[in-house]
C-alpha cells in the first residue's frame, strides 16, 4: 500500500489550503520544508495537559504537516521524511517532550514505514510558551525521491 493510500485509510483528508500570511510548505530543489503547524489542542504539558493528550496534539500537527506537503506535491507518494522538529508547550519541570512528539513520529512511521521512507531524524524540545497557546507545534523536511 502506498503512503497516500495509508493516509486515506487512516481518514486523513487533503482539503485545498488557502494562502495565508506565511507559506505552509516551501519547495526548494527536491526538498519540501514545512512551516510549524500547531495543534488545536491548547494548554501546557506538565500543568493542564497529559502526555496522552499531548501525543494526540502532536499527531494532529503531523496531519497538518502532511496536508501542507500534499498541497505542494499533490500526493504523499514519492516522498521521504528527513526531519521532524517538535516544540512542546511545557512547564520547566516537564521532561517527557519526546513522548509527546512520538505522536507525530508514529504517524509518519505508519504512513511511510518506520524502516523505510518514514525513518527520520527528530528533535523534541520544550518551550515556555508557543504563539497562540497550542500544546505543540511540528515542522518537517521531506525529500522528493523522484523529481
């Protein structure tokens, strides 16, 4: 099954994205760079959001990342995820940012294959706050394998 088929099977939709203030996904050569995409789930990990809720928020961010990539490339097929950056809105004492951002990584692994095109480098960082107060924000870099 192709990445596009897996995403559709998971219920991910690819609506037409309307232009905004910033570009959701920029193409340079055979690379796609996404802007940071934030969760609709608001709050701070370690205070009012659980790791499980944060995991769902990170997955939600990854869906938005995939939608942005799809809008530029037209499909998820022929792509390889190179890097994810996950930013977690968390208290100073919270140290499970990596478990939260697994929500994004796990979705990429399911769609692209953990041992294949979904095997990516990643950073999971904690922040004192994020613009507009989301639980997390995720950005990514994808390679277009066959340009």
